[in-house]
C-alpha cells in the first residue's frame, strides 16, 4: 500500500516532467525563452494555469484550445502519459532491489527524460539538439563519476558510441549518418559503458531495420527517405539500460 501511494505521486511527477518536455521541445525549436508563459501554438494566446494541467486539461478541453478552438496536438497527452509510466517503471524497478537506491531512481528518471526528449525532437524535426545531447553527456559523466562509476568504462563506451558513427560520417561524407547520431552515440557510451553500448547499437539497427522494412512495405517510406535514426538509438539505450545484462547473459548461455 505504501509503495502504491508513492508510485501515485511518482506518476504525477512524471506527468509534470512530460508537460515540461513538450514545452521544451516547442520552445527550443521555435527559439523561445523557457521563462515565457505557455501559449497556444496556433493562436499564440497565453494559456491559463487551469488549462495547463498535464493530461487533465487536455481531457477537459476535449483536445481543443479554449480560445481559438483549434485542435491541440495529441503529442502533448501522449508524451505526458508515457513519461509518467516511465517514471513509475523506474520506481518499481529499483523498489524490487534488496538495496533501495534513491540516487539511481532520480538519475534514471532524468536519463529517460533526456532520451524521450531526443526521441520526440528527432521524430518531429529530424534533428538532434546539440545543447541537450552534449549537456546531458557532460552532466551524467560528472554525476556518475561523483557516485563512483568506472571512468574508463564510460570513456571507452563514449569512444565506441561516438566513434562508430563518426567513422560512418567520414566514410560517407555525411550521407549515412548525421552529427546528431555521433552525439547520441557519445551519450549512449557514457550512460551504458562499452559492453552495453555495443549491445544497444545492435538493438538499434535491428529495430530500425525491422521498422524501415515495414514502412517501405506499407509504402509509408521510400528506400531513400531520410530516417530519424535517433529514435531507434534512444529506444535501444532504454532497453540496454534496464535489460542489457540479462540479454547478454541469455546470449552467452545460448552460444557457449
């Protein structure tokens, strides 16, 4: 019962972070200050506080702006809800451990916030924010070092993650991958270490390949259509973070 009550408030916190993520995505792309009041993206009228409650306001307004009656993007409630579910997942994930780690919960919630932001931003705009990826890489490297992480493992992981895409970028002269993929690779390496970074890269290409084939067969994409590969990298990073060691153990038992 106690865990359920805490999980409820963690869910609420996730909704708030999801709402902030949506605001950050739009303001960063539109080059607007984070200090300004929220406004409708269509009529640009300021949104009242009671119309800005995560998830609840969207439902009460039936998905439309109170002022101009234009549709509010379904992205907003989806991102808020998914962020809340991810926060609750992290909470229960670490609650199952013999040693409860508040630091691990906070760190991984922040990591998922950053990865979800990259996913949303790359999906919508086919670009990756330098400020977010590089800032997050530096932040998580320093914080992880402070709490005793292996600096060599993080550094080697960063070199593998960033170097893998940098090599492709140089060989193809920027045709195969973009600079954003290099920066995400850097972040992946710092978050995962070298072993799980290799696993995450493999997962990203498998998942990306499957979805690309499906989209081509459905005629949603062409063979030369630009793909937001950062979305697959973020999903793969999440999988490797929480299930990577189990996947590697299963693989080595199967092979050896």
